[in-house]
C-alpha cells in the first residue's frame, strides 16, 4: 500500500500551534500534558457515546475534538501524524480484509 500525506502542511501547522497553546495552558496548571490529553480523550469518548445515544448530532463535532486530542498526543511524543496514520491504515486494511474473509468462509 502507498504512503499518503494525511495532514496537509497548513493544517499540520495549525495542529502544532494548538498543541503549543494546550501545552502552555497545562504547564500553568502544573499538569502532565500527556496525562491530561489521555484524560480528555476518555472524557470526549464518553461524551460522544452519550450524544450519539441521544441522537444529538453534536457528537460529530465532539468526534473532531477527539481527533484533535489524539493528534496532540502524537505530537506530544514527537511522532509523525502521517507515519502513524499510514501504519494504522495498513493495519486496518489487513485486519478488516482478514475478518471479512473469515466471515465469508
């Protein structure tokens, strides 16, 4: 499979700028940024589940927030969003193809 650019340069710069703001804010609270991001990821996942259950379309915006938090966590550990996402694309393609093949047998 081919490697693709997942995040365009201008979007990546915005994500990095948001991450810097987030990191700065959490520093003022003397909070470990990685742990705070993980906490927020869990909270957003629960909120998405609840909003979806209520048929409240705002869960889509909250899903975008969750994606942003996940991108921030990757940047926090100096990981390339493109590299990680391409790795995940391959993993999902392989796993889902295998599962579909198993169901068909």
